[in-house]
C-alpha cells in the first residue's frame, strides 16, 4: 500500500475572519457617516448662505461638524462655504472649533476603536 501523506491545509483562523469582518463594518460605518454629513451639508448650505441671521454658537458647532464633509464637494469644484461670514464672533468660533473636534473624534474613534476580540 502506498503511504498516506498528510498535507497541512491552511484554514483561515476564526480570529482572522472576525478581524476582517470588524474592519469591513468600520469602513462601512465611516462611509455612511460621511455620506450623511455630505447630504446634510448640501441640504443646509442654501438656507444659511442667503440668511440674514447672525450665526451663533449652535450654528458654529454645526458648521464645524459639517466642515470635513465639504471636502468632496470642494474637490469637485462646487463653492461650498465652510465658515459663516456673518457670525457672532468669539462664541461662533468656539462652536466651530468644538464641532471640528467632535467630528474628528467620531471619525477617528470609529476608525481606531478596537473590538472585544482584537
């Protein structure tokens, strides 16, 4: 009889599959969040560009959160405002910076968060 030779078959480990699944979910979440921010910006730009109201702290936070979502539109040649010229001054600026930091925390928090199995 011929000797039976066992071959080592490489089976992907369950841990590797879980890690790949987690990365795919993170990527999808970031893309969906970015698309949501972009749609919100396109929806809000006309109303605030033509508004005679003075932008205050809450509008500054909203503009800061939406500022990163303006990048794709700006790269495509659209003129999207990312800062209100008619603002209340210091409070608007504080809100704007807070919004930028909140958005960055959410995006980087989702991107670099480790799952329970990692």
